[in-house]
């Protein structure tokens, strides 16, 4: 039901109740008057007859109004009451003063229900009736001239005052109805953006705005979250133009001021406002370019916290009146709760999806780990069993070869177990590193020698400064280099070159491992550092457990550096990590255990003996 319809129903209900009470009161008076012995009998009979006549006439008017809606019952009922009061005051002049009060009540009541026109229309017969009754009354019962003058002023003033109060009441009712309709139009959807779009649409309907928008607070900035498109004919560049304007918090713009002061802000003319000169040159000019003249922003409050703002813009001279601003502010206060709930639902949904993905990834990871552990274990057991069963028939060189292969598989098994333990360590908040000065050349040499069986199928070269010293945890740096080198061998062709370089750059040492493999697609270059992620097949290479690079990145970040990849499909990949530099004097100068070609380029090649031990 619309506000006017609701108001009409309320007025009709009040009229019916008033008529019933009035008829009951008049009937009670008609029955009581005959027993008032202080009044002459003929007067008592006349008053009773008048009261009974009033009840009958009032009932006829009420029935006629029900049968014929156009019947002027709204005027006839109060006029009938005035006539009855006039007859009573003429019959009993001593009640004139009390009648003045009843006249005032009649004016007040019907002004509430019928408005100013009815109130002022009834004032004229009331003043006429009181004047005639005063003239016809004896001098002793006649009200004083001052009383009559004051009454003549009070009666129309009552009608005006009541109309003012009722106008405000009607405005408040209409405002509440608009607010109720706007809130009812907000559809709380599972998708946060759908809810925000619904809020924007409701704002435009509630306050007649040309456009509206929701901006939420993100740290010390505001982010436009709705609508996704401000105008149907705006290009992406135009939307981006607005997105880049005055979104930082501060008192220099209306939105920032609204956030800081937790109060609505209105800019009546977007082309000029001395409070926000910079805003006018940005947002104001942009809005004026599309014909908007007025801008309003109200806070989205949750308790004492402001989580964002709702903006609205208007064209033409109408702008934004006080009622619209009150509705917009009240709507924003209630919409805040809807937004917070929608955000919480969105976070819960995203968390649930993430948990589902993690559970699935962990299941795949466990299955893969079981396979990865079983493969070298099965191979090692097979080699050992072969040697045991055929010891006498196998030549010594063959036995050595089988045992060497078994040893290589157990090394791989140990590496996988070590990787799993490192994964558990990096997943714990208690992981702490113990950095100390290290020579990069020594660290690289140790890793190459330890991985000699694995690296034997490739040519490993290095360009490392002898005097390059970093501050890092030895075990962590060793783990990272092992992971990068084994990945380079795994994903590059046999016989290709794996290059290790280390240079000082901007206060850090950048250590890189470059391979000549198939490369990594651009869309996968960041995902490969995620836990459990296994990239697409690269040249038929067996994929790993999906945790090696995530562990390596964690170690590097804990060391105060970062790990990244530069790659292009078909041209290999270069994995690089930055490590803080340490002073050269922090480590004793030591001769490199690795053969040198010259003063800077070093070939990190496995010895013949180490090559012979490879699987």
C-alpha cells in the first residue's frame, strides 16, 4: 500500500472511531440532562431533543457517505457539531466559555484529518457562531471582549499549526515509506557484486538520482565496487578515468571528508566548491562533462566504523533536497549491514572453495608422494635383490653398477623425504633461519658435488664472482639451489647446458639458474610457486610433487629476498633469487675447489668418478 493510501485508510479509521465516541457521548448527555434539576425543565427537554437530533443526523450523514462516496460528509459532520454547540450555548448561555474549548477541539481534530482547507473553512462558522451566541447572551454570561478576540486569533492559528505538524508527519511517513521500499528492493544475493548492484539500483529509485555508486574502504583508499559500469555508453577508458580520481582518504574531497567526519557531504555545484578545489578539477569537471550538477555522498556505517560511502549525482536545478538526503543517509546506515553480511558470506564461500581445492590438492599430493617414494624404493630394492640372487653369476663391475644405481635411488628417496620434512617446516610458524656470511661460490660448489649423479647428463657451467659473499642460512640456500638445479636438469634435454650465475646488484646478490628447456607459459609463471601446483607437461618430463618451488620461495622470503622466473616457451627458463649481501671480510678468503678457465668464469662439472656413479 502506498503512503497516500495508507494515510487515507488511517484517516477513515480515526473518523469512524471519533463518530462513534461522539454519538455515545451525546447520547449519554441526552440521557443525563433531564436529571439536572438546576436547569429549567423546558431547557432540559430542548437540550435532550437537540442531542438526540444530532445523533440521528450524524448517523444519516455517515450512511449517506458509505453509499455515495462523493457525499460531502467531511464538511457536514463538523458543521453539524458546530450547529449543536451553537444551539447549546444559546439555550444555556453559561456554557459559552466551555463551548469555546469544544470549538477549538473541533477545529484541531478536523484539521488533522482534512487538512488546512477544512480547518480554515470551519473557522469561519465557528467565529460566526461564537459571535452570535455572545450577542444573544445576557451580559453576565457573555465572554469578555478580550477572550473573544483571542479566540478569533487562536482558531485560524490552530488550523495553521496543525497543518504544519501534519505536513511534517506526512513527509516523515512518505520518507519512511520510500526508505522501506528502497530497502525492500535490495536483493541479498550469494554474489557480493549482485548485492551491491541491487543497492545502487535501490538508491537511484529512492532519491531520484541519475547515477549512484558504492565505494568501500580499503586501507587508506576507497575502491569503486558498484556499479561495474556507470553509464551504458561509457567506454572502459572513461570508467577508468573516474576510478583514478580522488580515492585517497583525506579532507581535500567530499568522500574523504565523509569518511573522516562520519557525516554526509553535499556539493551543490560540482563545477565550483571552495572546500574542495582539487576535487572540482578532477571529479567535478568529469561529472559536469556528463551534465551532472549536484553530488552527494553519505557514509556506510557499522557501529562507529565507516566502511565506505554511497555516492549519488543529479542533473538540473532540482538537485538534492533535505528529505532525499535524510532518506539516503538512513538507507546507507541500513545498507551497511547488508554489505557486511554479503562480504562475510563472500569470504565464507571463497574460504570454502579454497578449502575444497586444498583438500583435493592434498589428496592428489599424497597420492603423488606415495608414487614418488615408491618408485626409487622399488628400483633400489630391485637392484639389491638382483645382486643378492645373482651374486655368483654377475661380474664385479656389473655388481658395482647395480649397487651404484641402488644407491642413486636411495639418494633420490632421501631427497624426497628431506623435501617433505622441509615442507612441514615451512608450513610451521616456528620455522626460524640462522643466516650467516657465505661465499656463493662455495655454496654452489657443494651443491654441484652433492648432485653430481643427477647432473651428469648435462653440462653445468657457472659465472660466479670469487668474492661474492651473502648473508643466508646455509641449509636454506642449499635447499633452494638443489631444487633449482634438479628442476633445470629434469625439464631440459640431455646434454644441454645449465648455467649458474651470481652477481651483485643494488645491495643484493642475484643468483640465477638458466636451462635450455621447453620454457614456461606466461600464465603459469606465478602459479608454479603455489603449493601442490604441477605445471603442464614440458617435453615429456616427469612432473614433481608440486611443493619444491613453494618451499624454495618460502626459504628465500624468510632470508629477506625473493624468488622469480623469467621464461619464454621454446627458449628455456631462468630462475633467480635475491639474497642480502655481506661484507667480503666476513668470510675467510678460501681457494675455490672448482677448476677455473679464467678469473671469472668457472665450469662446474662433475668429475669422471662422480659421472661413473650416476644412474
